């Protein structure tokens, strides 16, 4: 698959837009994400003709791909990533993330969002470190918008002793589990999920590759 680049909660205090902990950000995100999604849907509907026009055009060259549209700024670090998987999707898909920093950080930032791996179809709160998104862009030559539009619903996650390896169609995300959330810090392209049905036999085959 080719990819194309292209109300404040007063109970959650922050200092200069920085947070004390990931748990604090998770609580804020869960309290606001549905509001932010509603804002995004309203803005998407205002530009629906543009998205539908792209979906209905002939893109036989370059062929099947994921096209990311300009993001929608939802303020306070929240962003809606919008895109279309052509030719499968007739309407745009989107996801909402938030970029932030912790108080003890100097330059690097985190991004919080939700992923829904194919094998479970259950949403999971995830934090991505800045190096993860750099790894993804450098190793796949795609921008993070493509990642958030498409790969967040790809593949499956394998866990051993708190270490996580999330296999996607573009590579493997590596991280760890901490309480109710996951943190991913590295993305490599040594192994890729080719999209076949995730039976127990198929997952066992991939897990052997992931952990050997």
C-alpha cells in the first residue's frame, strides 16, 4: 500500500501548558476528546465536498494509497488528522490527538491518542514519544498524519513482561505498558504485517518473528 504525504477542565491544572504526569494528560484527554471530535466533525462537514471530490477522482497513478489532508487545529494542543484510503474509503476518516510536554522536559514532546488494532477492535489510550514519530517519518518516508489516519487501526499488539510490539502494515512500534495506557518510543520496518486475516496461526507466526 502506497501512502501519500501530503472548555478547560479546572480540576486538571497545568503550568504554562505543561503537565505533571501522563496520567494527568490522560484524564484531560478522556474528558475532552468527544467534545473535540464533535468540533472536528462539524469542520469536516464544512469541507465535505473537497474530501468527496478527492475520493471520487481517478488515482490509478499512483494507485491504492492513503492521502492525508491538512490537519484541523482544535486548540490547546488538540488536532484532528483527516485522510482517505483510496479507493476503499468514500468518506474521510479522522482521529483526534493532543501534543504536549511534561514540566520536567526541555524540548521533546508527547502525543496522546487512541489506537484500535485489528485483532481486538478495542480502543486503547496510547502515548507516542517524539522520537517515535521521527522514527516513523525517517523509516517510512511518510508524515505523521498518514500514521494517525491509517495505521492506528492496523495489525495487532504482542506483549511480554510489559514490553509491547505493535505490528502494522508499515513496521513495528516498540514500547511498554504502564497501568491503563501504552507508551511507544521506537518504530522499525524490519517486519511488516501484510494484511491477511489475523487467525491464531497467523498471529503465532508473526509473534515468532517479533520476539526471536
